[in-house]
């Protein structure tokens, strides 16, 4: 019982972290060339107005909603409200985590000097790791049918 309560508390903290990541600054890009050929000095991307691209372009806020859903599904499984296989929330968290890590690709791998990242993806990545660890450590529950 105590372990179950601890897991729920940890998942609640992960959900709060995902919610906090929405308004945070994710990255800034300087000297951006716009469609018309003009340059804009600074583009600021938050969890609300930013997009991440890994084969498809996905809004950051939508990824955070998916992460919250997966974390809530794990909590519902721990509380024995649902019996959804843990592979589903784990897959969603891995999918979203891959997008969060893509934020660092331009800076770390390509050494772009006009892109700088901030605290938003760090919060999301830590919350994803925590939620994924709890999800994978949770035993599959089997509900008896009447």
C-alpha cells in the first residue's frame, strides 16, 4: 500500500512538471530568415507556441498533453481503476521523450550558434524519465471478470 501511494505521488509530481513545462521557454533562435527573405532578430519558442519536428511537426503543448495522459494512465493502473497494458503508456512516453530530446539536436550535434535552449525541455525530459521509470516498474494488474 505504501509503495503504491509513493508511486502515485511521484506520478503526480511528473504531471505537475509537465504542466509547468507548458509556459516555460524551450528555445530561442536568432537571425531567422523568414519566407519573404527578411530576417527577424529573435524567435522565442515556449511550450505554447513552439513545434518540434521528428519526421512530422508536432506542437510542444500536444506532446505534453500526451505525456500527461500516459502518466495518468499509469496512475489509474496503479489504483486498479484500469488495466491498460503498461506498454501503451510506456510507448507514448518514449515517443514524447524522443521529441523532447530532439530539442537538443541543433545545438549539441550540429553546433548551431543561433539556437539556444532553455529550461522547458529539461523539465519535460526529467518528468518523462520519472514517469517512464514508474510505468516500467509497475506490475501488470489483472482484473477479474465477473
